[in-house]
């Protein structure tokens, strides 16, 4: 099989994790083919020209406290563009609309956010080693973010607002999102929820995520086969076979699979993945929400808006305002509550905050319905950090999982995808080193066996 392989490594998925792994493996001298189910690179990042702007339908923001993505921006000389600082704050608590400054809105959530995350560095003193506390984490990891919020004894308006902020962060329900996930983000931000918030939604890649990813792919110099969904990954002692939906079969010495956790079941693995991996994929992680861009009539001063998690949107913020129009982005924790492509529905939802707002056009991609995503950005459920992450990162024979879903650090961000892609490339390179050593030892044994005493 070795002489007839399609490539040393087949990488499934042309997002940041897949292209990172492919580039690093090429640098180590391995031949690599990337197969991508979509007709584009990017995975859950998607730089679009919707609404007459360069907009991100998926992952958007980066920060210098995210070391892997910042290193890539530095490597390729790509800058960042800041989102506007909100001047006004609008929030809904107790069923009533309130308006104030941006600082007042942040003040509303400050006590709850500070109390929620006060122990972040105690539990995760070395954030890129999230399991360092071992079994001490088991009880903590059983708590949902909502469980922790209810322990704080906050006044109802503050509880509603902080819960809305965490529903935005999880892009899903806080009673399912793991409390440890929030602590990890804050620990990565030096224990500051304000810096964490800045990292989440302040700096965009100049020219869009596609600019960075295209630079990485050009550097990698690997073949990408688009419109090539994978049906089966098989492996045995001789190698691996990746069967495409169109019947084509690619052979390799190893396979890097970058599908999100929720989408793993769309591929059949033979032999099956470890039970813990399968159970985690069947359960899925938390995010099931939506992200919608809206073009508004009129120029609005920069504002941020917050609303309870039982509505269609929990957070909205202005991103651009010029030429008599405004571009706003909004997030909701449940994609089934609103059709992000329905202009009138989006307008009605935004009017909870701004009663006379007029939406001219909308842009949205339903990542939860997307068969190759089935989630937005990855956020672990209760129990998944201690019960699944270590196994998800473990090689499965010749198969390695990679992606932001399996990151030690910034899970949920491009930084985590790059980190995981780097780790996957090291693991796969190790396979070939071990095979080379074993082959050398076999030849040595054969040679010694032919020596005449």
C-alpha cells in the first residue's frame, strides 16, 4: 500500500485547523492532500461580501492575548481593525427597556461577572494545561454556568443581565454550558473578565479571516479537493483509506479529521472511534445559536444592547456606521427562535431595543443546520472537560482529531483551531518517525539473520 498511497496524510477539512496541520506536515517533508466538503476554505469562518461590506458570517475576532493566531498574523504581516467602542448601552431586564451609557451597561454586569470568574486562576493557573488539577475538577465541572450564577444571590436585574451575557458567550443555554468553560476563558485572559470581553469582540482581521487563511494555504502549498464530503474513514495495520461520498478512495499513512464535535457522526469510522469520543459527539457541545448581520437605515452612534436569554437575541452591537446606514451584528442562543434570513423577523427582534429601527437587509448562515458544522463556536457542556477532552485529543490509531473543539486553550476561537492543528501535526509526524524506526529495526533484523556464523 505504501507505494500507491495518494499522500502521506489526508486532512479532512480546509479550516484553520486543517490548513495549519497541512502546512506544518509539509514543512516536515510529508505529502498532504486536503479534502473539503464545501466549495471554499474556512470551515466555520466565512468571509463574505454580504450587505456591501466585508463581513464574517462565522468566526470574527482575534486578540494579542491569543498567541497562536497572533503569531500567524505577525508571520504574514496582517493587521487588525477595531470594532467601535459602544457609546450607548440599551438593556432589557424585568421586561422593561433601559437606556444609558456603555459604561452603565458594563456596570450592570460587573458584579456578577467578577464574582462568577473570581476563581479562574485558582482552578486554571496554567490555562493551556486545563486538566492539571486532575480529579479536583470533577465536582466543579459538574456545575453549569447557570448553577454558578444562581449561587451568587444577585438581584434579579443583574442575574438576568449576566445570564444573557453568558448565553451570548456560550451561544446556547447557560443551564447546559459548563462553568469550567467560562473559567478557562477568563484564566486565558489573566483573570480579567473585561480583558476576556475585549478578546471576544473587539479586533477583526484586516481584510477578513480569509486573508489570513489564504496566506497560510499559499504557504502550505498543498492540494485542496473541494466539494469532496467524506463518508468513511477506515484504517488497519497497512494504512488508512478515506472514502468520499462520490466513491473515490484516498489512501494515506494517517488522517487528520477536523470536523466539529457535533458533526463527527456524519463520518463512519472503521474501526469505530473510542466510546468516549462517540458519546461526546452524540451528546454534542453547547452552542446551538445564531449570528445575524443587519443593515439599518440611518447612522446610529455605536451602541451595545443586552436582553434576557429567553428571546431571539441576547446581544447586539454596532460595527459600522457611515453613508447614511449602519451595520449591526446580533447573537441569539437558539437558532430555532428566529430565521436570520427573514428581514422582518430580525427587525421585529431588534425593535425590542430600538422601537423605530428599520432593517434594510440581513445576512446569516445557519451553522446549526449546516451538516458539516451542526454548531457555532465550540463551548463544552457540563462534565465534558473532565470526561471527554483528554480522550478527544488522543490519537485513534492513524486518526487524529483537530479543531477548536479539541483545544487546550482558546476553545471557541480561531486561536484554538490553530493550536489544535499544530498539535495534530506533531502527533502525525510522530507516527511516521515511529514507523521509520520500526522499519529500520526490521531491516536490521533481516540483515543480521543473513549473517553466516
